[in-house]
């Protein structure tokens, strides 16, 4: 009788079938995993990153809900403006406009160039409940300009103003700038940002983030100042400076905008403004002031004694504020800075008295490759200090700086003091 082999054949085919199904299952699993990863990556790329720009100022509470009712609003009476009570002592607090749940800014494309454009755009920006008011000055389009004015055209700045009577808050929204000049000659673009100051109180300063490589930046950043009574708004002014960030040197100043708030009525709702950016105060660049310094070279010890004595006739740092000057002293050897010192800050004065002495070691006996740079700066909290004026003493220096240096070399061990006119930094 022949043996039965059917069951043995069936058992031999089972591992082969299992292997085939396992291979198909592995391929399906890998394909499914790759598809899920691609879907997640595409969904993340389509979403705006969940971040928000928070402006933190030292000594300023940006969260009004943490304040008491007195510090926060000073009262709940909405009819306070009509009665016009005495202006209380102002306590200023800064907050940012609330974003959505992800912390994103609302996307609004505002391009205000002519009255017709403003009429078409403004209904999309504000809700139906908000009453709109457009400044008559913002409707002034660029009239006939001479060739020189066209060359000096620095663009326009668009912003909106609003007053919240319930919270006693002054709201400024810096929307965008258009037609800025290119400050980087290589890339023919700029990295703009805006610094804003509420005048005449110079201490209240804020600034936007830096937007890279654009001549038409859209900031859309809102700053809310709490504790300002509505009648006090008429006494204030907004000073906005448009700058271009520079990683390797001082930031370039593009221009400025000054907005006096006297005569501006904010009781009807938001007010949209479109202002031309003008060149920075020409009076400031025409006269930088003078600096009195005294130097003495000791040939026996190869040391240079520098005394920063006085500064006089320093210009105003902004439209309506005095400077807080100090002097930075840099020692150069063959165009390489080898040492630096600085004086103390003198508060709110155009005529500062420093009387501070610094001693520098000279690396060689010859003074031909040595130069001393004096930078007079205005101290500003929360932002980069601005250069008021510059003075260089050295063998290759022009004007009084070269003459003073020659006297130092010709008469060692003698302290020689002179006044010098500061030049642009």
C-alpha cells in the first residue's frame, strides 16, 4: 500500500504562504508610516508657527489683569470724559493686543496710497461695530515734488490710533511701511524696524521686531498704554524712527515721523493715518557740539593719559528731549582696536562735565600708528545707544585732531587740552 504524502506537502507550503503575507504586510506598514509622516509635515508647513512677539520693558507690567482696579483703570465711570475731572497722576502700563489661540497676528494687507484706496480697504480692517475716522492729513497724497524731493523720498508709514474709554488705554497699531530706500548696497534691500516714543515723556519707548530683506515691511504690531486719561492725550506726541538693522555696525537711520496728538479726536473710534517718512532732524546733523579732551604721552613708560573733561552744545536726542551723554574712548593700533574705556552717564544735559582720566599702554614707542577715537553717545534704556558725535586724534586725522596729536608727540610728558568740534558718527 502506497504512503499518503498529501498532508506533508500542505505543511511544506504553509511557511511559504506565511512569508509572502509577512512581506506584503511589512511593505504596507512602511508605506502607511511614510504617508502619515508626509501628511504631518505638510500640515505643519501650512500652519503659522504658534509664537507671538511680546515686547517686555523693564519696570513696566504688560499684564493689566495682574494690576489692582485703581492702577489698572482708575475707575469704572464711562462718562468721565464728558465731565472732564482733574487729571490724576498718570501710571503708564504697556500691554499687547490679544492674538488668537495660537498667538498669531491677524493678517491684514493694508496699502493706503490714495483716498480711493483708503475707502476700499478700511471697511475690511475694522468690524461693523467700530466707528471709523480717517485723519484729513492722512488723505494728503504726494503732491508735485521737485527732483530733489523725489530723490529724498523715504517712503510712507501707516498706523492707526484708538482710545479705549472703558480701560483708559491709548492704543497704537503700527501697520506697515511702504517704499523704503535700500540701505544695503549689496543686496539692495533693508532690514527695517521702528522705534516709537511718546513725547514729551522720553522714557516710554517701544520698538517693533526686525523684518529681514524687505522695502515694504508689514509689522501689524499693537501697543496699548494703560493709565492715560483722555484729556491728557492732546498734550502728547508720537515720535517714530524708522531704522534698518545692521549686524556688524550701528543701525542705519532711514527717517522719522512726528505726530502731534493735539486736535486729533479719538472719541469716534479708530483713526487711520498714512504719513510720509522724512529725513531725520537736519538741525541735529548740522551741529554735534564740542568736546574738551586733554592728552599726555609718557615716553619713558610708553603710556598715554587721556582725560575727558567737558562737552558743550550737544544737540537734542529727539524732538523734545535732552541727551543723556557719555563718552566712549577707543584706542587703535594700525586700525585695530586694542583697548576701550567709557565715562559715566550725565543725565539730561547739553553741557556735561565728566573729568574722568584713563591710562592706555602703548605697544610701541612710535605714535604714528596710534589713534584715539572719542564717541559721544546718548544713553537710552531698552534700545541701542545713539551716537551724537565723533572725534579722532591721530597722525592721519584731519583738522584739529591731527594738530592736537602733533603737539602731543612734539611735547611728551606735557598735558595738552583742547576743544574739538564733533563730527557725524
